[in-house]
C-alpha cells in the first residue's frame, strides 16, 4: 500500500476506521438499522459495515454463537486466518466466500470484530478477489476507542 492521505470515520460504540481520501462514503439508515458503505472512485471493492451491541445481562454473547451466525450470513466456505484484524481489546474472525449475482461471480470477505460487548460486522465485496484483500488492509487499521 502506498503512502496515502487517510480519512478517519467514527462509528457508533467507539469504532473508528480509516480509508484513503479518494474513497466515497455513505451512511444508510433503514428501519432503525444503520450501515456504513465505503468504496473507491473505481467502484470496487465495496466495504459495508454495521455495528451491533452483543451482550445480554452485562455478559458478551459467546464467540461460538457469533461465529455460527457470521458463517451463515457470509456463506463462509473458507475461514480467514485467526484474528484478521488485530488491535487493543479487539477479537476478530472471518470467512471468505464466492457467490453469483446476476450471473457475475462476486468474492466476499466477511469479518466480525468484537470489543467490550460490541461487534462491527464487515463485508468486503468485489468481482476481483485481490481487490477484497487490498481493502482488508485498510480495514485492518480498525480501532476501538471506548473505555
């Protein structure tokens, strides 16, 4: 990755992510659910993020439950290496998959990062698997700032 000018975005629950300044950004809110979408001027890849509060009665939901849900959501076929995103107080896991959309093969990297009872669900989509992997390098800069 070249030296690029980065823009930081603050998301709910203390999450912060940075992307190059030439990437576009949109927040979509529907029926009480928010999603943040990032993409470069070339339109690929697309990075979609959603925040969830994942604790009940003050205790985090077991990681095994989240892993099962995420594997289903992202149609996970191949597990990404342990902790694809590493940071202070952040645990993460992810899956890689492919699917057909309107006859076009789409690659997906699905990652969930958890910190202090909060999860950030991240989906990276592209027709070019390598572009997904490049975008993951930006996502790896994820920070969690809530004390």
